[in-house]
C-alpha cells in the first residue's frame, strides 16, 4: 500500500467501508513508498514482478497484484454485507460504473496529474494534459447525469466500489492541486458528501 497512489487508496477505501459496515478484515498494511522508488526494489519485486501497488498476500503465500481482483476476492471471501449488491443486475451495474470510472476517468486523471505536477518528477507535458482533459469530458458528463436523480452515491444509497475508485483518483488530483470537474455541481456535491464519510476521513490525507 501507499497513502497517495490511487490504486492502493481505492483498496484502502474499500477495506474502510467494509469496516464501517461491521467487518474488520484485519489486513496488515505495509507501506511501499513509490515516491522513494521502493516499489522497484527486490523486496517488492519478489511480491509483484510488475512493481506496482497494491498487492495482497494470500494465506497460501501467493500474491494478487491487481486492485479490482483484490477487492472482488475480498467480496467473495466475505460475502455478508459485500458492496457489490444482491442481484446479478445490481452487481453488473456496480461493476460497469466502476470500470467506466477506472478506465475512462481514473486513467486520464492520473496521466493529467503526471503531465502537470508529477509527484514522481515526470516532466510536465501541457499537450498531453490538454488531451487528457478533453478525454475526460464525456465520462464526467456521464457521472453528472447518473447523479441527476438525486442519488447520494454513484450507485444509489449504497456505497460502491465505483465511489472508492473515483475518490482515490480525486485525492491524487487534490495532491497535485488540480481540479477537473468543471461546471458539474452534482459531482462536486458527491465529492463533498463522500469525503464526509467516516471511511473517507480515516483513509484520505489530501
Ligand atoms: N492495474 C493495476 C495498476 C496498478 C498501478 O499502476 N499502481 C500504481 C500506483 S496507483 C503504481 O504502482 N505505480 C508505480 C509504477 O507503475 O511504477 C491495479 O489496478 O492495481
């Protein structure tokens, strides 16, 4: 795990949300500081040859190295009170929105952050940043539209993995002092509301 990086943060938010719902997953968290390059050291590469975070060590000593399968594994291992929902439709919908957020929003937001004010020291690239901003408009409109029926969270009343994924990316943007929401009051209200949640308060630092 690492406190700022979006993919570890989304798993940490998920774990915190499950705790708020009464399930303490009791997972020991080990910080691997990507800003200091610790993820490229042999100790971490032994866990994950791709050098990315997060990583979950299973009881059999194997590792999961992708954030969404880590969350889905925890959902299946501890199904009572799982976030994904009760019916195949609810679960599919939650996965659908999460994928839209991760692939169409979190990806471009991360690239934008690194192209403007990278915490990893990547040189600024205004052209790339403008390209990412443009790419974000349709998916951000999609979320704004989703929230137009007054639902408090992205999938309705119940917190979802999509909420965790979006908020993890927004923390990264806040850290680099960027704001890409534009004129989208419902998304801004969702952001303020989500950050008031006890899980968010316990995990988010920016
Ligand atoms: N698809 C992977 C992506 C993981 C990823 O790229 N993590 C970032 C932190 S948010 C990372 O480790 N970056 C360091 C690097 O790629 O060198 C997941 O969802 O877990």
